[in-house]
C-alpha cells in the first residue's frame, strides 16, 4: 500500500495492518530474548531489585510456573533491559510505516512486551490508550508487532473501527478473567468489533483513541507482542498533578539526529 493510501486508511478506520515487517530470523531472535527476560525476572526478584516491578505476573495464573520461570503478562520499559527490543523500536521497516502516518520526527512514548501465556492468558478489556497517557493532543500511534502467530484462539487484538472519532471515554478495568466480558458497558454498540489476526512478523498500528482489547488465551500457544507507542514533537506533555514536571523521551527518527528530547509539563 502506498504511503498516501495507508494514511487515508488509518485516518478512516483508526487502525492499519502492516504485513511482514520482521523476517523469520528477526522474530526468532525476539523470542530468544523473551526467554532471557523471563530468567532476568527471576534474578531481579531474588535480589530485591526494584526493577523487578516492571515484570508483571499474569494475574489469574496463581502460582503456576513454566519450566521454573514465572508466567508473565507484561514487561514494561523493555529498552532498559534489552538491546534487542531497544533496537527494534527503530527498525527501518517500522519507522517507514509509522513515519508515513506521523511524519519524519518520531519520539518513543512506550516500549512494552505484552505476553499472553498459553492456557492462562487473561482477557484485556476494551480501552483507549490515551485514557492513561498524559499527552495532548491524543494523537499517538501504537504499534503491536506479533512475535508469534496471533489468532482468535490465542487472544488476538480486537478493534472497533472508527472509534478513534468517538472522543475519550471511560471503559473500566483492563485485566479480566478468561470468562469475563471485554466491556461492562451496555450503552455502546460493540457489534462492529473485529478480530485482527496476524502472522508472526506482522503488525497492527492503531490510533491512541481507537477502542481495542483482546480475548483470553486458553490455547496451548502463547501470544507474544512487542508494543511501541510513537508521537511527533507537536504533541505536548500534560501530566497535571500526576507526574514529574518534565520527561525525557528517546528520539527514534528525525529531529536532526538527536538522541532524546525533554518535554516540560504544559499546564
């Protein structure tokens, strides 16, 4: 798809699928790194390192372990622990697609691994990312890169096309049991919700106001996702009274080759 058509489709639907962003070799390297990060989680927890708090256990897996390793739901700020996932945020194929939507100057807001483990993966309730992010205007792009095949059977992402035009709304809690509905709301028509199945190496990009979630993973196949959120320098940092007065963000493209950009709180 040409960049112009890609942007039109994204602005219309609030999401976009990009096929084969990563090669099979790159996906395999990411999967090996995820295994290493599981071992690192054990080491950090045993040493009492505060960084262990960035490794979140699957909340409904009880005391289950896998080959002696924790059953993780999420790892936040992966660039602090992994050169593989730090470099992936600036992958040329990824930057080309995001740049076609946001422009040449790109900052990284979030670097996360979402791990929906086999058998125990919980549902992720419908939500809008901008409800949790102190950035205005809410014009960030989230990229969810499939590191394993993602299907309805193992809880692929679901989106509500066009919902980025609804404005910011309240959707309730995100972490949900496998038998729990993705939303408690009965005042919104959710019949247009669509599954977004992906092959390993594909990605789905969505606007930070697009309503999305994912079903449970009762299957024997884990669903691993590298998740990044990007924004242009025109977006302001607006934490209110909930955050520090300034934040420094990595630059992944443009901005005359700068490594970081510090934004001061806009009150």
